[in-house]
C-alpha cells in the first residue's frame, strides 16, 4: 500500500502557495489599484494558507475516495519451445516497468526449481502449469501484474489458469515447428528428435493450439518491437486505460 | 499500484477552496473594511483558483517524491500442532485488514493442495516449508504483507524462510505438548499416539524450538487478544510506524 509523507505535503503546500498567492495579489491589485495592499494581503495569506494547505493534505490522506488500484491481470504467453515467448514477455515486462507498475515476471524454467520433483510427462507438465497458475492468481489478487511465459502445450491446464485468475490474457505465439527448429539455438529440437528428450511439444507430443486467445502473435511475420506494441496497445485498451 | 481519479482532484479543489477563500475574504475585509470588496475578490478567486488547484493536483500525480510504500514483511507463526497458531494468525490478519493494508494469509494446510504430492516425512515437510517460503518471498517482494502459519517444526526450513525473505518476523508459540494435547479438539494427538499418524511433531519427531524468534507468545498464560496486541505493537514499532 502507498502512503504520502509529511514532506510531500509540505512541498505541495509551498508549490501551491506560489501559484495561488500570485493570483490573489493580482486580483487585489486590479480591484484596488494599491500595490502595497496587494503585497501585504498576499504576504499574510502565504503563512495562513500554507499551514492550512498542509492540514488539508493530511486530512485527505485519510479519505480513500477516488484512490484506485491499477487493475492487475495475468498476461500468459503460450507457444512451442523456441517460439520466442521469453524474449517477447521480457520486452513487455520492461515496458510495464517503465510505467512504474508492480509487475512480476514468471518463466516456466525459473519456476521449476520451486517444485524440484517436477518432470516433463503430460501429467507432470499439467500439474506444474496448474501450480504456477495458482501462484499467478495469488499475485494478481494482491494487485500484482503477472507476465508468465510457459510452453503450456495442453488446453486443460491453460483453461485451468484462465479459471483461477480474474483477468486472464492469453498470448498465443503462432508459428510452425519448422520455424522454431530453425530459431532454436540451444539444440532442444535436435535432442528431442534424437530421443534424448521425451514428451517434447511439436515433436512427440502435440502442442494444442489455443482456440480463443486474447492476442495472437504472428511470430514469423512481425518484429519483437511490433509485437510488444500490439500487446501494450491491447493492455492500454483493456486494463491500463484509466491511469 | 495506486492512482488518484480526476473526481478526487475536483473534490479536493472544492474542499480546499471553501477553506481558502474564506481566509482571503476575511483578510481583505480586515484590511479594507469593505465587505463588498472582500466578497467580490473572494468570488473571483473561487473560479480562478479551483481550476488552478485541479491542474496542480494532476501535476503532482506525476511527481513520485514523498510517495512511499508501506514496507511489507513476512509474519511467520511456528509452533506445535494445536498451539493456536491459526487462530492467532487469523486475528492479526483481521487487525491488519482494518488498516486497509494489502495482506495475504497462508496457512500450512491451505497451501498443501497446491503441492498435492507432499507427504509428512521430515524431508517432505522441509521441502513444503521451503516452497511456501519462496511463495512468501515473492509476495513480500511485490509489496504484500504475508501472515503465514506453519507447524514448521524444523530449524533448517525456518532458517531458509528467514533467508529468502527480506523482513522475517518469527512468532514462536511457546507451550507444551501436554497443553496442546488438551487443546486439540480434532484428535490429532490421539491419532499420533495410536500410530495412525507418523512423523507427528511433539510425539514421534522433535519440534525444534526456535532459538531467536522475534516474538514469543506464552500461549498458556495470555489471551488471544493480548497476543494480538503484542504482535501489532511489535509491527507498529518496526514496520508500520511511518504510515
């Protein structure tokens, strides 16, 4: 929760008084033509009202009317391995940080160490994704915006994430297995093809295409900057408009 | 993140103007003795300054100076089963909610369904507590106050929780196995003694007494209201003092 310090109220009082006393002195001068009177009244006003302004600010500290929380949401990137989820999610995260928003960034691989015994079978992946969805929901409920990137190849656990969260924004990285293989610098696809990795989405298990994602990124036709703008524009239109 | 609506700024402008124009009119009247002049100047000032005040407020919306976050912390209750952790943690939680603070309440049993395969062996309990500590740390990092109650009988995982969090407040529920047995309405101790439960702290595994808890509650000598006050007083002295 945010609060405002007494120093802030003092600075606001001084800043307000500078503007306001000038106005008073000018009005008095226009009406009376007396320069000395205008200055004297202005001078007295400075002290009386600066103190009053300070107490006015402190009083409004206790009034919650018109103080709003920026709505939080879960921005969930799903797509084949090496479809560019992580890089795009990181770019969007950096954009939101610029707006001084409270954002948490969760990547599938970073979350795994929290649940050390998790494997890669469809059941384990579903369980991992569901647990992570609970984590997202808890952060979202507490006013934190969550940027999550998980391969999350199975509809079941993605739908679960949609249900446990309040504002779920699914970003589908639309591309092909072939394009991902070409992009894949870490050699994951080669390992999956050689049999070193099992249950690899796009190779030996199906990546279940999202049916109604909020945002579809045509990975192979757009730059990361364009995709970032596309997502930020969606968010400003739906959640960050009131700020 | 919080923001203030335009309506709030308008209401503040009206509220401020009521006080401030009265002051101006009185000062003008005292100096000129002219009632009509005082009223005219006051009247003109109302419109000029109300608009100015509004823009002054909107400008200060963009200035972050003197806006502070209430520091968050993890209040961690540890103690034997049926030592009263949950009830006391709930009472403290309700107190903090009254102050409109952002608080998450985590109880050991509520968190378990998130990690369905977790058992009760010392290794599994340590793992469960450590995962929960990560969750607490993530919430704390994002400005959420966490009230956690876990039997957490082993020093190892409690120390881990202390390390991964920033402001860790350990509350030790000091009591005896005998007193807990008497308090235990759910019959857990009886089941542990009959062998139905294994690894039950205080019965067949040791509850490792915290060595340097921030707060010790003498469960058998104080009421829940007194304990709540003791904890709130500690928190006001250490984390919630600046508000």
